[in-house]
């Protein structure tokens, strides 16, 4: 009981310390912004009454100071009201772009040549500095618009297999089979080869001639494909030793396939690829489901059961003694 109370006190103190730090950070930021605004107001007051500059230039300077103050208040209000980070970023970006437009209007009035030079320099500097970010954003937009890969698809890219959880402006987030989230830059996904285990086939025409053109080895798979539904067809190659007779694979795999057919919704299947020099076989296992998350969740158990079914004698050898 004392341990639970102590843990509760420690957690409360940590939360209080974190909250205090956030409050102090916020106060510090607001204080800096207030100081900057006071300085700008003071500069604007001096320029308006004592600078002796051209009245149009004075008006532009005062307008820019006023726009900057409004911009600061709007961004702070937006950070308080807007919940999602991407919307906060978009709102801040729009407000800053408006303010920059007014700032460049002031510079252009002072010196058009100088302003054009600054704009050219900034374009080059931004393109070089943010080259990767711009490339990721462009690649992300293309990935989303092309719809070749979609959120929820099971894919393999850049040596990573998993389900796409999110495609944002910078990264494609993939949940791997072990549950780890991999953040891959969009440009790497766009430029790399992508193996799609999840795909949608066109609906089969009711025409007899069209049906004859479709060749498939799996009745269940062709049945689902004929509906035009999205199917995940995950394949993995495994090698079995010469101790296993390929002729007995149907009877060995049948109990496992019976067990996982109601889980995946489609009966697993296999193909015998080649015969190795040692006499063993290379198999291509086919695990199919309309929900790729089921494959992600049960694939390890499926292979464990399969291995135990094939080599249960060796796995269980000496187990009781141990």
C-alpha cells in the first residue's frame, strides 16, 4: 500500500513539474513577444513624429508594424484554439505569408532592384536548404494523388514490410510485423521499388469469353477477386528439408490451413517452387485476407504452427526430460 502511495506521489510530482515547466516556457515566450511589440511600437512612434521620411513610406512602415502585431496575436490565438498540429502549422503559414507579403511591399517601395535581388536569393536559399523537405512534400502529394498505395495496404519498400498507417507531408509511416513504426521519407518511397501485397483487381465480366481468359490456381482467391474487392496476398518463401516428403504436404498443412481459414477469411495455400540439391523443397506460402491487419497479427503464430507441424518430432524430442 505504501509503495502504491509513493508511486502516486512521484507521478504527481513529475506531472506538476512538467506542467510548471510548460507554463514558464509559455510565459517566457509571451514576454519576449511583448518586448518585441513594445520596441516596434516605440520605433513606429519615432518614425511617425520625428523621422521626417516620406509620408507614403511612413504609412507603409506603420502598416507593417500593425500587421506584425496582428499576426502575433492571431498565431497565439490559433495555437490555443486549434487542436491538431498540422492545422496549426497551416494556419501559422498562411498568417506569416500574409505578413511577408506586406513586408516585401515595403521593401519594394524603398528599392525595387534590392527587393527583387532579395527574393531571388531567398528562393535559391530556401530551395537548397529545404530541398529534402520540398522533395518529401512533393513525393507525398504524388503518392496520395496516384492512389497506387493507400493507407491500410500491406507493402514492402526500402527493405521494410508492413502496413501503411499514415502518409503525411514528410513521412510514410509503416507498422512492421513486430509492431515497430518505421518513418520512411516520402521521396524514398516514391523513388524506391514497392511490392504491393494489397491490391484491387477489376471485377470479372459476366461474359463467358472474358471468364475463359482468367487463369487462377486458387478457387477461393478467384472467388473474392471476381467481386472486385481489395485483397492482401502475402507470400513468403520457405525451405524444407529432404526429411519431409512433398507428397505429404497436403495432409500436413491441412490442419493448419483449417485452423487459420476462419481467421484470415480465405484459406491459405502453397506452391512447390523448386527442388534443391539436398533434396529438400522450396515452398511459396500464400496467406490471403481482406484485412491486412489480420495477417500482421497472426502471421507469426501461423508460421510457428506450421513449423511445429512439420518438425514436431524434433521440436518435442527430449522435451519431457528437460
